[in-house]
């Protein structure tokens, strides 16, 4: 049984605790999840999550708009990740893919898409990364040309989660209002838009739907623009400011599961007639793992609470949470593999799966080194303003 004491921390309210408990119970009914056909599994998971109401926190309700509750998003990702990485992925992309609509979308845009994504009837995606610009978003070269009554898209996006299965994409392209970050805009793009081609499907160590998208003269109506021309960079960073903390929460869920698996292993496995748990070296591993998990949780829910309390930006807090939680989860999972011995690297073992799942979290939505740059800049700027 995973530790639940953190649900009583002052960062969280009774409704948060009730949500996490109910979702944990629901996730326990999923049974074994097929990772061999990621496309079909993610479609099924989105439909199931939506039908049972678990996707509602991923986007605002157009009928009664309220700010996104980042603590609920984090609790959801942590809980689902502890059960299965694809369940977490299916949930997370519904939020990231429509984050721009929740934060900046017009009433018409929200009304067209958010009821569908919140009910699991449409799959969403976030198309930001390009072949030559991963962390350097301002270096994006894909263009959206103003052609009178339409925007015409040309260029490529890559490493796009849900690429190839999404019904709707949030897309960022250069419209030329200024150099670098000042010349980007955000668009809402239906997945069946003519001129959009799935150029390549990408395989990774932990299977997820990923693709390279190619655009050749794809036309969008003027109403597809999210916000104002030239606001794309601001929109993208605002979305990441919310959802980056949830990546940390997913890492925390993986780490909690690894700690549970390791604890069960050392209590049941015997060496020379005694449980592994009696060995002081093993106890040291367990102590370090528990410490890393709790420290990560404090940073995750500090960042989420700060955003929910009305902070306009939480770039520093979110960067700290993502950097620490993902890096420390890697260490926790590695220790769990070590404590499992040969079984830890056996294909299909839970900790082997976690070992493959965690690695990508230290890269996407801002690699660990990028988070260090953000933290350093914010810290130095605060000192200079001091």
C-alpha cells in the first residue's frame, strides 16, 4: 500500500484527498494495460477516463469557467503514474494539448473542443518541438502565412505526443510579428486538416504515440488563431508553467511505485535465512529512497499550491519541482532495480518498466539542464532586484 500520509499536508484540501482516493480506487480496476499497441491503448484509456469523469480537471468547463486546479492535475498524474505510465500519459496529454484553449482560447474555441476532450471523445496534442528547435522554442521555423481569409502552414513538428492519433492539435508557428520569440503565434488545428501529413512514427524505450508532422500548404481559417498574433511564445510558456509541475508529479508517482516494489521485495526476499530488509545496507537504500520521494513531493505540491493560490507565474517553483522530482525518481527507480537483482532487469518486471518510463521525463517539457538555467536566472534576477 502506497504512503497516503502526504494527502493530509496543508497544501491539499479535503476535496483533493477525496479525488486522489477515488481515482486510486478506479485505477485499481484497470487491470493489466497493453503496452504493445500504444495507439489503441491510449485511445481506449482516453475514452475510459473521459466516460468516468476523470478528464474533467484537464480543461476548463466552458459553461462555468474556473481556473485549472494544478493540485488536482498533479494528484491525478501521480496516482495514474503509480498504476501505469500509459494511463498517466493519456490523462496528461488531454490537459497539455488543450492548455492553450483553457488559458487563452475564445469562448467559441473552448465550446467547440473542450467538452469533447473533457469527455474523452476527442484526443488532443501539443505541437511545439521542431527538428532544429527543442528547448530553443524561439528558434522555431515553421511558418503560418496570412493569406487573406486563411492561415497557410508550412514546416515540420517532431516528437509530438499523440501525433498520428490526435483529433485536435495546439500548434505554434512563425507569423513574423518580430524576431525570435516575438514572431510566434498559436493555432488550433483539427487532426484531419488537408496538408497535414504524419511523416514518421517514432519508437522509444517506453512506447507512446509519437510522430513527426509535416505541413505542406495546410489551410486554417482565421478563427483558428489562439489569442493574438505574436502571442505564441507567451502562450506556450504559460501552458508549460502549469503543466511542467505535473510532469514532476508523474515522476513522483513512478518513484512511489518503485519504493513500494522495493519495500515488498526486501521484506519477502531472504538471504542466508534472513530477510533482505534486516541488512543495514539495504535499509540505507530504503531510507534514501523514502527521503527522495518525500522531498520531491514537497516541491511538487509547493509549486502546485503556489499556482492555485493566484501566482501569475511559477516558473522557478515549477522548474525546481520538475528538475528535482525527475532526477530523484531516476535514482529511486535505479535503487529499486538494484534491490531486485536479476529480476529487476527482466522484461515485464514492474521496476524494469519504471526504469524505461522515467528517463523521458528528464527531457520533455524542458530538459533538466534547461530547468537549471531557469532556476539560476530567476534567482539572480531576484538578487539584482533585491
